[in-house]
C-alpha cells in the first residue's frame, strides 16, 4: 500500500481540524433600554397579560420530543396598548441569555416585535414583571381591554403531521411505480 496518498489525506484532515477556530460566543448585551414612549413606537405589540403556558418542547413528525427554539409563551391578555386586539397571544423568546425568563401564572408587561417566527421579545426590550413596571404603566396610560377571541383549533399540528405522512407515503409509492415502469421498458 502506498503511504504517500494516505499521509497526504491525513495531513489535509489534520490541517482542517486545527486550521479552523471555533466561532466566538457572545454574551447578550443591550446598549440602552429605550424610554417607554420609544419602546411603544418600535414594538409591534405592547400588552399586559398572564402566562398560561411555556412550551420548551415540540413534537417532530414521529411524535418524539425535541428542544424547541425559540421557546413559545402563551398569554391571556388583560390590557393592550398597541397591536393585536386578542385576548390570547403567543410570544417567542430565546433559550439563550438574551431571552426573557417567564414564569407560568405571573403577569407581565410585554413589548414584542415581529420576527420570522412571529411575535418575539427578550431582555433588551422593556418587557418586565407587571408588578415592577409602574414607570412604564404610568407612561403608557390606560390601555384597552382585548376582544374575546375564538378558541384556537387544536387539530392543526395533528393535521399537519397526518398530511405530511400521507404525502411521504404517496411519494414513496410513486417512486416505486416509476421504477417498475422503467424496468418494463
């Protein structure tokens, strides 16, 4: 066996292993928290509400759990200053140091922004425990009571999984049929 090519491959792999540095990790850093007026202006939704549930786990196509990122926090909205007029909202937050740490059953004043996954918040917003948000509440003034919303359709995830499974099986059967037709010709 020739040692030259094997040695060359090992040197290349070793060089790749030691030639790259890991990406630096950054802690969350917020420059300055904006005033309540600026935060209201920059936020998509500002509301007060009670945390109903925190979803840190999701289910994949086969029903197995996985860590969901970002975390989904469901609220019963009690007062709204800006945005969606609904008594139930879901806001996402990060699992990293930038994410806001919510507790089920507690009430919060939430400043949420639009993200690709939907409404989101974090520690760099003015989101706070409602009991500690007196300055914000004074600056925001009286909000409005949200309209009662319809109960969400709980079949959504199951219909999606079922539809995906049917599509995968159909694609598999179609591939088998096409291969059999190709062999006949």
